[in-house]
């Protein structure tokens, strides 16, 4: 884990829940009868790709993609060469409609992370073809603490919350210190109920620019 995040979250690593979480995750990755995503080396990719002191935008996801080869450790992201899941396609459609940016050639959002976008799933691992299978083993405490720390220790961060789960997890964010943007989820089941047309990408950049920060190249 990136050093800044390691220091920010250091108090969590000695707590009983995290020790139990680490043991559970290690045992599942070692079990030949179980497939878990993302690759073990990418579990903390969201933190590694977006250092703590450079985080300016947070996009909260639910859990990693659960299909073979999809999850790369960043919420909503897939590696180059992997077909874009429908939610990601809809995200890029909104980026294009909102900002005029061209539709990208691949779904790797590392380019966002390197600009200060923390692409954080609530759960950092998942069993193959079993969505939410790791949603109750302790990850939410760790990722919730990451959001809490940003909320209390930083100023003028943009929190982007899509769908009821993310909105619930962001309920405690101080709106007087940060910008919170929320809407329906980009899933095909809900995108037409408020995700399309939310203008979150332009609104995020307007807020960053107004506070002397560099807008994101979406």
C-alpha cells in the first residue's frame, strides 16, 4: 500500500477485524477451489495508484467485477484489452456528453487515478461470479475509514456517489468542507433514472478549479 495511505490507515492494521480479514482473504486466495478477484497484487491498487496526499476526487464503487479477467483493483475499471462492462460504457457516455471528451479506446481508469481520482470499492475482493460475496468480512470498515479520514483531515475533495449503496456510505461527509455529487448508478438498470445527465464530471472540475486545483482530464 502506498506510504501515505499506509500511515493514514495504520491504526486499522492492528485491530482484530483487520487481522481476521487478512487471514480470510489469504486463505481464499490460497484455496484452489475458489477464485477471487482482483489478482492478489492488485487488492490495494486504488490506494497505490492514487497517493493519499494527491487525492482530490473519490468515486465510490461497490465491489470488484466478478467475471474472469475483469477486476483490476480500481472501481469501475478494467485493463486494456478487456471488454468494457455496461456500467463503464455508460460512464464514458456521460463523460462524452458532459465534457465533450472522446470515447476512450479502453476501460483502464488508471489514467484518472494518476490525476488524483481515488477509485475505491467498498469491498476490495470478491469471489468469482458471486457479487457481494466479500461484503461482510471487514473491507467496509477499512474503506469506510479511508473515506472518514479524507472527510476529516482534508479540504475541498469531490466525493462522487452513484447508487444507493454509495450514497449511504457517504452520508456522513461534511458538505461544508467538500463537494458531494450523488445520482443513480450507471448500471443499465438505473442509468436512465438520473445517472445520464448528472454532469458530475464537469461539476467536479468546476469545483476543483474554483478551489485552485487542477481539473481532471476525464
